[in-house]
């Protein structure tokens, strides 16, 4: 409709101009013809008058001289005086100046105030043609100038002096029609664009014009990626695939660094010579590569909208608080690391009041509770177990922890001695709270996970690795083969379901996206015990009245094998050395029987809480275990101010910072460390050492290394920014990621495989764990599991 209106308007405009031009041309022709007629009439009049004068004079000359002489003198004088005047009149009116003088009567000096240059040029060209054909010459203007065409467009106004003219009627008509045409043209434009006045059309049009008409300094060309940069980016994005093939991540990092260093040197030399700021200011090779690619993509106007697997329907917190969901694989009263440490983490994260926290723990049917929980403790409802957990926690932290506790269905596996989640665990976190997820033991939670991908539902997923499963599996039958498959399965699930992985120590498997950091603290109760011991020693009292002890679950993998081997080998060297052992477990009878057969000085007692008063008097804690990732009992013993004797192993790397930690590399070193500890007194903890053991410090380390600091501080733009050529460049959002596509493909493949019950059973899953059963529905007030949907969750 708009195009038809514009075409009609254009047609009317051309028709109007053509008609006006014809009228002006006809009028000009008539005026010129009148001028020529008037000039000719003046010429004819002058010629006729000149002829009459000649006849008069000629008729007077034949008179005889006497007659003339006899004439009166008055008549002769009159003729003599009249003759020069007539000659002058004749000369003037017969010359070319007559035309100029005649035309001066109509020669205007006023100027038309509208722009008629196009019409004037056309008319002038025609007038020139007619002038050449009719023989009209240019008239002088007094100073050698020529009469301009615009001087023919008016008439002199009488009595107003020189230069005052009034417009001719054709010109006034032409101006009136032009003004009417101009008014109609603007009214048509208003009709066309009037509908856009209340919309953002004009703003978008301005933005587009600004983008097209950029300043020269903003439109500097960004050099394209060269071969080395493309190869470096391909190697880095292929990290997951290479990792599955056994190529270590360090090798990939070195290749990327080598490729980028050459490009960095080239850019640095060029920027220094040009005096410009370059993106090579960063010391991080990966950041430099990301920002380089982001700058190229930004210069091309490309914007990445997401990958094939990407789910954009994630939680977008509208309030000022973030939502953190902590999912773990065990719960109190089972006194294991994955039950205790996530509980403290939830309490201290909620204490900061910067985020809402939910702790999601497994719920076991009563038959499984009897197998797992000590002293035959059972619960009839989730509310009853929640009260038990909160009371236990508040007795130890000394403050009321404001966080939510939820339950998901789980089953206990006797073969694996662990709890296996049933169904889709992620569905027990409402979508409105699905913001940040912390998976305690992510490999364990996702071995048989069949449901929605964690990274699709949550904005940020952090995995915390607690257990060195490969070390335990190697001790079983066909352990090496099983460990090979478990290693790659762990890589698979952590890669697919986590954005960041935290390993408590280097004793764990090297997983994708992982960093090493101890994010665990000790129960504040142990720090108070340490303060009490330090105060007693300052007062000169004997704080430690007992020797050495060992505490841990009584299974061979928890260090009992190493302990018995050391004591049996150096039985004579440690003659008179007695060790008290506290613990319960599946291998208790076998461990005690082996110790008795070897006649070792071990005093076995039932397991108890490490904070029990009966353990305060011991001076030395011995822990020879090399299967632990980060032994909580070792940290608790250091917090109480005791000596700790442990192996020189990656799991104990964090404890080496404390002077009371005595490590050994051989069995002979073990004997020397035992004697050293028994003969000396432990060093008191400094304030810094005490803080490093606390949960406050552990929470700070967790927020820093898990990359939650930006999220918890309401940093909406979590992608890193860098300045290049005076512009801010945002990375990660505008770049397509092969890594994300690979992770999404892994998650989808895992979902398909875990949906097959036969494959689940072949890999050791507990039967019936793909969906929760009727008893779980009854205990947790759940709806019966729905019929399997092959694309559920995707």
C-alpha cells in the first residue's frame, strides 16, 4: 500500500511540473514576441520620422537664394537649431541601444525567492535556442554584463525607485502551485509514517543508521584468525575427546600455549610499534584466545544463539538472592564424610544470607535404614529424620542454620556399600529454585542417573569429589579391568553434568573441568577443644595423658591393611608401643583376628565420635590410609592440637602446612616419626592455622574456586571482559563452543543407555532404581512414577 501511494505521489509531481513548465514556456514566448513587436514598432517609427525630416529638408533646399535670403531670419535660425537635434534623435532611436532602453521599462531587478533552478535551466536552454534562431542579440547592461534571465520575471513598480518590481501573474500562479504541491507531499509522508510515531521504528532506524555510519576509529578492521589460532582453538575444544582417548590435559594445554605464544609475540611487537593497547595484556593463554575469537566474531556481527543441546528455559532469579541446591549421597545418622561435610557446607553458605540454600539428602526405606544407620536407629518419616539432623548440627555449629532440607528416594547397595539414587534426582528441586547446584560426589550421583541433565536445569553446576573410587575398586577381584571402565565412566558423567569440578586433593582421579582445592573444614567443636588444650598448656597443666590412637571405619580399605603391615614389620623396633583402635565396620572381625594372629599391640574398641571426651587426652593420631581423598579425622586431630602421623601421599598435601603433621615415606620413617611424636609436645596452633581449618575459610575457598563469587555477588555479566582498541569485548556468550556440544551429546547418550534396565544391571545397578517404588511414594508422598518417555527431560 505504501509503495502504491509513493508511486502515485511521484506521478502527480511529474505531471504538475510538466504542466507548469508548458505554461511558463508559452507565457515566455508571448512576452518575447511582444517585446520584439514593440522594438520593431519603435524602429519603424524612428525610420518613418527620419524619412519625414529628410523630405522636409529636401523640399526646403531648392528655393532660390534670393528667396531664401528674403525669408525671415527667425525661420532660418529655427531650422538650423532643429537639424542637429533631429540627427541625434535619429541616431539614438536607430541604434541598438534603443532595445535596451525599451526593455528597461520591463527589466526587473527583484528575485524570486523559491528555487527554480531546474526549470530555469530548461527555459534558458530553450530561450537560447529561440534567440539563436531569431537573431536576437545580447544587450549591454552598462558595465559590460549581460541581462540575466531572471530579470524578465517581473515588472517595475512605479514610484518605488530602481530595483522594485512586482511578480507577473504566471509566476505567482507557479509559486502557488509549487507551495500546494509541497504541502501535499508532506501530508502524504505524514500519512505513510504516522503509524510509526508511537513505536520503536524510528529508534531502530536511527540505530541502524548509526551502525552504518560509524566513526572511523570504531570501524577498525580486526585481523582474521590465522592458522595457528584456529589450530589452538580446535585443540582446546577437542580436549574432552582427547581426554577420552587418554591424552592428558596437560599435553593439550602445552600445545595451545605453544601455538598462542607465537601469535602473542607477533601481536605484542605490532601493538608496541603502533602504540596501541592489545588484548595480549592478559597472562592467561586461554583468556587471550577466547578474547581474540570474541573480537573477531564481534567484528563480523555474529551472535551465538546456543547449541543443539542447549536448554534456554533456565531459572532467572528475579529477587536479590540466588538459590543453591546441595545434593549429596548420604545422610545422618550415618557418620560418613558425604553426610557430614555437605551438612556443614549448607549451614555456612546459608549463614551469609546472600543465598537461599536447600540440602537434598537420600531417604531410605526402613529395611535399608537398619543396614546403614548405626545402633539400629530408624525413622518413620522424613520430618523425624530432619529434626534429628538439625539438632545434631546446631549442637556443633552453635547457631541456628536457616536452610531447607529435602529428601529424594534412594536404595542401599550392599555390594558397593553406598546409597544409589532412584529415579530422576533433579526433579526434587523445583524449577523456580533451580539456579546453582552443588553435587557432592558427582560421579556417584550420576552413574545411573536417568533424567534431566543437571546443566540444562541449573545455571551453574559444581561437583565436589570426595572419594577415590579407583583405589577401592583396584582392591576387588578383576580390579584393574573394573577400574579402567569406572575411570572413563567417571570422566563421562562429570563432563556431561558439571560446569566445574572441585577435587579435595590430588589423590582423586583427574577429571575434566576440575581443580584441586580443600573446600572442607572441621567441626567448630574440635577447634574449641584445641583452644581448651592450648589454655591448659599455658597454665602448665598436662594436656595429653595418653599415647597414640587410630579412628576410622573398620574396613580394610580405610588404612587397616597398611597399619597392620607397618606394625608387623617393625614389631621389634616399636617394642612397648601400644595403639588404641576405635571403629566399627564390615571387616571388624577379620581385622581383629589378623591382629591377634600377629600378636600386635592393638587395643580394639567400638567406634565413637571423634569429639568424645575419652579421646581428648591422646597426643598422637596415626592414620596410614592412602585410600582417603582428604581424611576428616586427620583435620580434626590437628584442630585439637595433636600430632598427626600420616603417609607422604597426595591426600595429605593440605596437612603438610601444619608443623604438627609428621609424614613418612617408608616404614623406617614411620618408626622414626612415632618415636619423635611420643618424645615431644605438639606446637600450639597460630590464628592463621586455626582459621585455615575452619568452615569459614573452607566456604571462602569453595566460593572462590567454584566460580560462584560472581554469581553470589549479583554479577549479572559473568563472562569476562577485556578492552581492545578502546572497546569492551565480551567472551563466552558470543562464541560457539564445541565443548558444550560435546557435553550435550554425552549427556544425551548417557540418558539413552541408563534407560535400559538390562544395561543397568550389567553395570552393577541395584534392580528397580531407574524409578522409585511404591514404598518411596508412600513415605515421601510422591505420585506413582509415570510411564517411560523416550525423550523425557530433553
